C-alpha cells in the first residue's frame, strides 16, 4: 500500500532531473510504492514538453494511481465548503488531492504546502531546493 502521495510539482521536478527530489523519492520508495491522484496525472500530462512524453508516461505508470471516486469528491466538496466559510479559497485540484490524502491516510509530498491549509494533512519534509 502507498504511504506517500506525490503532488504534480514534485513529479515535474523529478522528471526534469532535480537531484534533491530524485534522491528524496528514492528514499521514500523504501516505504512502498508512492502514488498520485489521477488528477495529478492530468496536471502533469498537460505540462509535458516535446520529447518528454515517453519518460513522463513511464514514470507515471510506475506509481500507484488513486482514482477520483464519490468519497473523494464528497470529501473535497466538504473541505472546500469548510475553508470557504473561513474566507480561504481552495482550488478544486488541491481539494481533491487533500481529500485523497485524508481518506487514505497518505503523507503529501509537495513543494507547495501553502496550497494545502487542511489541518488533517500530513506532509513529508522536502530537501532544500537550490536555483
């Protein structure tokens, strides 16, 4: 079973050869196959540059993919409503990723922690990323 859910930014940094991210992903693989949301697959595929298609597809196929189903959709809606009442706007993709982590008890691996103010979330510490 997966323990970690990768956000699109981490996948993109990995595919672009960012050493710190590649090393971190190797380390977390010792805890099991990392995963990502099907929505993250869409986000990553939309940003693929010419010549990166095969490498991207191969990496995404190596992950555990979490489909967006009714429980995830309902939890995402609940999260969006809860934070909207507090004056905080959450993007739909971020709410879906957050709800996937909450429902499956996954640790989110992201460089964009500020996108995820959801108190139930757990984050994996990231290495410092230089220029």
